[in-house]
């Protein structure tokens, strides 16, 4: 069954030359094997070129429209899919379709698929990346989080080679332009297609996009420009940090390749569990057992805080599960600075055993309760 070239390009039979050309460019961008890695991309691209080479030539199109086949001499195969006659577009047979310019129109020069698209910008030397960022997990106590600390950490990392200053070369004379790309850092590959040539730009494989090669590498770093070191770094942890906070220290990551800037160091903070306090935001919570006498008559008890100890006043008649708030005894807000509160939930401690004297006193207390009409102990005694 004869192929429907109009259907292949997705255009009506009345399509103009410009419409055919526009449809072809769109499909070529989508199915070019350098950009589309699917298994059927090459075959689809071949079909698109075959259809465009016929419909793009007025004479071949006339024959195709009349007989449903292309003009004699048309072939589809081999390198560039065998298309040699492009006179139907522009009359010169040498129209150049640069995929860099094509993607400049569609994507505004954004990078895609490993190729440097975007007109002239896509042909610039690939910028070498800065050094890698590092993450260090640091565990601190709740008291340290409340006060803020400076902690010395030991960090293994790649640093700039002191002998070659990060260049990787034994001397400046050992650094030369790459012969494969002429010092540009990129190489271009051109392939003939239906309407001219299809050009892609990629980083040079020999110099990895730097445009430079080293003939005599540095002996200390073997041409890498970096050496491994172990450093001690003082890290300042601000007051109020919590588990999950990540602090950034600029420039303390690994050195970049061949003298490029270093990465950053991130300190990932984790607060160790506390044996007394539970943290909720900037507030802390604790439970405290108080004597029965203190709950009944009132008094003062000593309570732990993040700063040491403090005195808590217990009103007479305090019941179990009463929560007392101690303002400003929590953690500081890492941004605003104001402190949270400490919340103490009291539990009245009931003696498990009583001395004879204690029993006598409680019986007297019960009698007084009965006289007062409150009957707190009822018929217990």
C-alpha cells in the first residue's frame, strides 16, 4: 500500500509549501535520532524526510498527487537517508537548518538533551562546574540548641592542589588549546536532511568541554587539580535550631575542577532525645511528681530547666494533671529571638505505705473533713 506523505507530515493536501516546511521542522525536531532515543525514532525520521523531499519539490509533488507515487530517481536510504535534491526550498539546494536556531525559537535557548541549544550561546565553551557540596550530620543536645554553640568538626574533602594552585598542570606552559575542538570546548556534527543540513552541538569529548588539555600534569595531584585533605572547621550553631535545620557555610565544600570555585558545606542538625523535656516548637514540656502535702497546703518545689534549676510555686489545693507555665524558659526562636515557655504537668504523689504516726494524722484529718461537711475520705477509715 502506497504511503500517504500528507498523513506522514500531518498536513492537508491543499497545504502550501510554507505549511509543509513548518510541519517538517516540527516533526524533525521531535524525531531526530540525536534528540529522540526511542526505538522507532530513526524509522519515523526517515519517513518524515521521505515525505518532505517529495512534497517539498513541486514537480515530485505533482507526480505524487496524480499517480500516488514519487518521481523516478527518488531514493530513501543510506547516510542522510539519501536525499540530494533540495531545490524545492529556496532554489539553491543549500538551505542550512541549524538545530541550535530551531530550539532558540521554541525554547528560548534552554539546554536540552545534552546539546547546547540557543544560537550563539549554544556554541560557547561549556562552563566547568564548581566543586561539590558536602553535607555533615551534627547531633547536639537540647541544652546546646537552646544556648547556641560553636562545635569543631573534622571534615575529609577535596581541596585545591597547593602545588599547581588547582590548574592540574606542572606549569602554565603545559596548558594548551584542545586540538579536537580548537579551544572552543564544543564540537558540531552536521547531517543532511530533507531541507538542508541538521546540526547538533555537544561538549568536546577530549577536553570535556573545557577547551584546554594538559600535556604535563602536576605530580602532586596527577593533573586533577585537587588533593584530599582532612580539615577541622569551627561550626557556629545558632540558638533555637531544631532537628531538620540545615545550615549553609559557603565555600567550605569541595574544591572545583581546575581552579573553579568550591562548593558549600551544609550542616544537618539533629537534636538528641532528652531524658526530661519534650520539645514542641519553641516550648518544652515535662512532668513532675509533687508531695501530697505540697499539693494540699501549697509551697515551693525545685524544677529543672534548660538553664539549670528554678523554683516553682505550687498553690494550695493543686490537683493532679495541673499544668504550670513558666514563661520564657523554653527555646529561643531562631528568627525572631523571643523564647518559648516551659510547661510543667504535676502529678500528686500518694504514699504507697504509711507509718503509724502518718495513719493517725490522716485519721484526724478525715475527722476534721467530716466535721466540715466535705467528707473527703468518706468511710475509708
